[in-house]
């Protein structure tokens, strides 16, 4: 999930911050008794962060669509392969061009899908 945080946009002079909830990590357990987890929202002031988050969401959607289209016939298999190849291309684009531009800022948590190595692994 991606959102723009207007409350933090320019009030302190540091510019807008983009919010992102990790799609690939399991999240943090809410208690030792419960198995419920919560995915924290990460705010980052880089437009490249926003670009990678949009590309990751699009790539995951293409992978899910490919999984739904897979079937026993050759036509269904070809359609699923086409979606998987598109998703791999999106992840490769994010790994090669967008992720390396994200500035490393101290104190900000890092989602696992925001580094180039993870995106390249998803492309394979």
C-alpha cells in the first residue's frame, strides 16, 4: 500500500514523505500469545522510494495474475508464462534503475523488497 503523507509535506522544510507498507515481509507479531501480525508503515522522503514501491506492487500483481491464469492447457500455461515474464521485467527494471537511487537515510527501517539484490532475485 502506498500513500502520500500531506501532514509531513514541507511543514518542517524537509519535503514530502511517501508511506509504504511492505508487501513481501511477514510483519511483526503483535503478541507472544497471538499469531496475528502487523506490517509497519515506513515513511521515506525519496521519490525513488515511491517509484520502487509502485513497481514492486505492479510486479507482485502480475505474478498473482500469472498464478491465477495457470492451467493444464498449453494456452493457459503460455498466458501464465507471459505474466511471469512481465513481472520479471518489472522487477529487473526496479533493481537496475530505481532501487540504486534510493538514498540511505539513518534511522529509517528498510523493507526487504527495496534493495537491488532482492529485486534481482525476484526477477529470476
